[in-house]
C-alpha cells in the first residue's frame, strides 16, 4: 500500500504540494487529473524519491521513502515509472534496454535478463522489435518499450506521468491499451493523465488536483458526473 | 691530390629507419599521454559537472591555465624548474607529464560536455529502474555522452599527437627532432620534411578513418 500523509513540497518559494493525504491500496488504479502546474507530476516524483519533500511522510508497504535509512535504489525496484518522454537508451536495442536493469540491478544472468526482456516486450506487443534500436521505433512503440523496461523489474506499483502527452494522437491508443492491460492484470497504478476517457473507464478512483491541493477524490462516476468542488466542475467543463 | 672533407652526406635507407624509429617515439609518447590524460580528463570533467562552482574555482582554474598557456612554454618551464622541487625527469618524462596534463585539461571540457549531453529525464529514468548513481554513470551516461563527444575527443587526440612535436625543444628525439638532425646533415629539407609529414599523416589518418567508421556504425 502507498500511504501519503500531510505531504508538503516546495520549489524555492513555490509551494507545489500543500498537505496531501492519500492512500492507494494494492490492485487499485488511481488516476490523477488536474490542470498543468497543479502538482500531479511532483506527487509521483515525491513517491519514488526523485524529489525531496519538506514535510510529511510517504510510505510504501510501511517503508518510509524519505527516511535517511531507506535504501532508495532497492525501494525503487517496487515502483516502476513511465514518463511523458519515453527516455529509451539510444545505444541499446529494445531487448538490451529492457534487460539492462534486471542484469545490473537485480544481478540476473545475461541469458535470464534477455529472457525477461523478450517476455516483457512480447507482453506490450513489441515481440517483432526485439533487435530494433529506439531510433527505429515510433513514439508509441518507444513508450511501450519504456513500460516493458519498467515491468522487467517486476514492480508492485506502476507510476505513469502523463505517459501519452508527448505522443502523436494516433499513437495514444496503443499506449492506453497497454496501460489498460496492466490494470486488468491487477497492477497497482497511479496514472497522472489528461486522458479523461481512460481515467473514467479504467480507474477505481480519480483524484482532482488544483494548485497543490487534492480537491476531490472518489470513484470516476462521482468525479465526472457529480463533482462536488467548484474547481473540479470548472476543469471538467473545460476539458470536455 | 688533396682530399676534401665533407660535412654533409646524402639521405640513405638507414636515415629512413631513423625517422621511422622517431615516428614510433612520437606514437609512444602520444599514446601514453593521451591514454592517461583522457582518464584524468574524464575524472576532472565529472568533477567539474558535479562540483559546480567549487570545482570550477579550483580544478577549473588550474586546467584553464594549462589550456591557455602555449604548450612549448609549459614544456620548457616544467623541464627546467621541476628539478627545483626534486623532480629530475628526462626530456621524455617531462614531455609525458606536460602532455598528459595538457590532454587532461582539453578532455575535461569535452567530458563535461558529454555528461551534460545526456538529458536529465533519461538519468531520472535509469534511477527509477533502481540503478545506483554509479550504475547510471557507467551504463547510461558514459556510453551515451561518450558517443556524443567522440568526434571532439578525436580532435583532441589528433591535436595532441601533432603537438607532441614540441617535446623536441627538450631534446627528445621524436619525429620532428629527428627530421631536424637529418636536415642539418643532408641539407635536404624538402625531402625530409615531406617524409616527416608523411609519417605524421600515417599516424593520424587511420585514427580519423576508424573514428568515422565508429560514428557511422553508431548513427545506424
């Protein structure tokens, strides 16, 4: 379980997250929506310690992410993350991209790591691109490669930071389908997204962020059909 | 009949081998300086990147001096003044020390550029896979940044190899010094300088060709 208590994050004078309280249970899919600059992505960065926090706690299965004694590199193996930009390693083939972390972080043998890579690439529908370099793949394929790369570490949670925002419109579907597949398989996911259709169809709960505050959280029907907060209503009216 | 004494004699095959041997010495002093200088330069470049203003103020300033002062002055100063601090190095040793620091100074900037050529999000992505700082540095930053600045590094290599000719001012008989000796004896500057140039070309050209091949392969 991911437990966030009274989380505050500042960038200099800018107060980006203002006391977030949130719990995400195993197997749950949470979508985080909100306008740009509302602190959605920063929340993900604080969950896997890519950003330091100023106040509060973030716990993953009871382990305090920001405690000095925590082995962050080990903890991150539980947390797969996919970014807006796919960040494929350009000097490695698709297989090598996926096999690298299992080999050097988990200490798997080369053959074992390549086997994992092949399985995960087939899982995301890239079975025919095993030997391709990222430069030969489309944006959508590279994003699926990034998902396979994260899955190869056998994470218990997946964090998606606007995984489809940088894609050409016709490539968005293939990445969302892969995310849907993971949700159906029972993966615990936090998805920061602008894809309202995905948030509504796939999520167990949707959270709306506004200026660093979690204004509203609840089942998709509640957020999309009967939002309580005036900010949520205004946001949804604008994106529809 | 009175015999005439000749001071000059023509260019012979043994002189060719003399030049070839000197070319090997140029190669040796260059390989040694460039290898050690590159390793040091990468370490300095990393320190400049990570250490920010503190590193820029300390090592950055020292490396700036080595980059800015003409190599010939560095060589003469070091060779003549190093014994004052107990460093009695022969011309070869002095040449290696100065060429190494000079290479390191040039490579440090190239290396820093290479590290900075790897986008921060990519480094964050590798860290989210559980890689440690050092794993990210060796498996991601070094190969990606290295490729980005490889042409610049080759430029440094070729430059240092040609600049190694300046070690001749200390009396080390490398290619240029050997040519000067032969010119004095044979009085055939055109032939000998052309030969010395051909030797430099033979040393540098394969490096450029191999470099171009690597770049081509990486571009695919």
